[in-house]
């Protein structure tokens, strides 16, 4: 993973397995990182703009992640489908009405990165050691 940007985001890109470089943040609803592609289009063809604010960022347009959507060529009926659709404005995640998880329709402050994703964490140091070998 590339470096931490402020306390709430990380810079990620092709070296991390992403099509385009951008910024990722922790989504408390999904318990995972979500990436806004800034340097080009992601694998779905989406690209965002960022206002440059590190601690209270705004990205445009909305983020809309659909996992295993019905009708998709790789749909698996036995697997769970989900939607995480939100705006990130002024450091607040605004989960929209079509979300399939608990914060649906709520506004949640953008959380700080979990400890293991912060620069200098044990996880970060182990990644750096592997890269040096």
C-alpha cells in the first residue's frame, strides 16, 4: 500500500492491485477500504474529483459499490448481494437510500484509518520489510 494521507485516507494505485491511482478511506458500514480513482478510470470506468481537503474531503460524484448484483454476468445466486452507495462531502459519509446495510439514509463522520492501516503500524512495517527483500 502506498502512503497515508492525513489520518483518514491512504494513497493507493496500480502497485496495490488497482487500475488507477487514487485515495482510499475506511467504510464503517462495510468494514473495508473503498477507493476513489483520481488519476484515471477504475476497472468499472468510474473516476472522481477531489477537493484536496485531507481531513474533511469531498469527492464527486457519489460512490456506488454493488457486490454480486443480480443480472451481472458473474452473478452467484448462493452469494450475498450488497450495495454501498454514498456521497462523501466535507468529511461526512452520506449513505443513500439504496444501501443494503445499517447506516442507510444516515450521515456518518469519516472515521480515521484503523490502526493496522496507518503508516508505521506493525502491518505497514511488515509490508515495507517484504518490499525490501
